[in-house]
């Protein structure tokens, strides 16, 4: 192992090995033994050293169904198509819930944060329960956690008796991790004297669905579509029958719920690039044309299960995030330094889809993200939205 570390210039880790106990050294070497050092070196070079953000060309606004322009009769027809699909067991709810409540100054997984005694997890569980009982159908609820909140999340569900859902219908899997690196490309030790890794972004969900066996399980249950959303949006409509109806009617591989973007809103835009659906960050849109793209991404999508099965292992690029993370220096002192995190984004899988549908809904009814303790997208704004929509 020393020879490999020296070859790939991990000098600090090499020196730290000598300061570890035999057990600590054995545990670290076990972690290092499964690393492809060549891949890590290439990742560092491609994503950090030679980093290039190539702005896409030929961007155009994506063909969109505006829900407020649809007649009540047509909406009812689409909704009934969706309800029939849910009733037949064609849909599974998939929740991305790997984050902590740190920015809310909440100790624990973000999903455990409560408004008037009701957690974010329970808000979504209640919707699934109502649909399940109304339609007399088993609805699988699949939840992606992370290594930092998995055990706490499981314990929370146990203590709360799975919010009166059947425990057998709630499935958990853990988001994959990837090594973090110093700005010089070296592997690092965390405060526990273990190899520092971080979650590999929400785009790791597809790989994790496959490796955990969850995709195969859903297929066996007769599921044809997965309805993906995250824990942040307090107004999310889990398994919205209207969106489900459009997914069935259009037969699209990817069906997306959007809202109309506000002027200069720093939200990703759902657009079309060279005939493919794509999400482009606001900062990467053509200068002076930022506001001509009308669809803001709010992280709600329906994927055909067969599409995910086919592309779960397809290549999705890593993106760079530089964060101040606690780590051990050469003397085993805990320090915070700029650290390279590598993240995949789930929407990068869109490029593999040949068919897609986009439906724009009303912002006030659909979207209120909970990200900060105060200010924009805060506890106060989320609470106001919940009260306004009579969700509490």
C-alpha cells in the first residue's frame, strides 16, 4: 500500500499511517484496498485541475404544458388516468432524504424537522397513506438516506411506527460515497482517523437503486414508474395524480413538474438542448437571455422504471464543490480546510431519454423549499406556505 500511495503522491496519508494504531491502520488499509487510484487521479485532473465549464449551445425553451391553461374537464381526465395508474400499483414514491438539518440549526436528519409537531417525513407519509387507503393499493415508499443520517432516520421511523404505514412497504437505501480530496489531490483522514468520504450527490440515486436491489424489487411488484421528489419542499404533492396522468398519457421516459421562473431567479432551468431535456444552472445560461427560459426546476420528476434500469449504470459526470471540512493534518490536529467534494446531479441522466414531458404548475400551490433558518426559503416562509395551503 505504501508503494501505491507514494506513486499517486498521497504523501500526507503515507506519513499519517505511521501514527496510527495497528487496528486503525488495518481499517484504513481495508478502505484503501477497494479504491481505484487511477480513477481518482483522473477525476481530480478532469474535474479540478483541468476544470472547464462548457456552456451548451442551441438552448431553447422546452415544450411545456401550462396547467393553468388546461380546462377543468381536461385536468379531471388526466387526473383520473393518474389515479387509475396508481390504483393498479404502477407507481412507487421515491424520496431523496440524505441531508441533515444543519442550516436550520436542527440536530438530526432534515426529514425529522417538525412544524406544529408534524415532521417533514410525516407530511409525505400522510399523503401516501391517504392515497393507499382511498385506492386500496399497496404503494412502495423508497427513501434514500446517507451514511450520516441513515441510522437516525431508521430510528425515527421506528419510534413513530412508520407513521401508520405498513413497515414492509417502506424501503431504505443509502446514497453512495466517494473520497474527498485536498486541493493538491491528496486523500484525507476525517476526525475518526478514517478515510474521508462524502455523499456523491443526488445523482448517485440511480446507481444506489440498482446496487441495493430496490429496482429489481419494484419491478417484481409490477411498478412501471418511480415518482421522485426531495425532502426540502414542504408543499410537495407526493404522487400527484395529475403529473402521474401526464406520465402515462405521454408515455415519456422522463416527466417533469416545473414552476414558472421568476425574473433573475437563481434556480436551474429545464430547457431543451440539441433535442434533449436538460437542467442548466442559472449562472450557466447565456448572458442576457436568462429570463427567456420559463421553467424552474423544483426536483419533481417521474421516470419510467425500465429507463432507470437501462441507465442506472450509465455514465453521469461529476461536478465540483469546494467546502470547508474538518480533517486531520500531519500532526493529527483537527483543522478545517478547503476540501474537494465530487457530486453527481440526478438530472444529468436526462440526456439518455428520448421522450420527455414537461408540465408547469402554480408556484404558490406546489413549491416552498426549506433551506435556511431565517430569511429566504426559511422556516418562517415554509410555515407560512403550509398554513396558507391548509397543510397543517
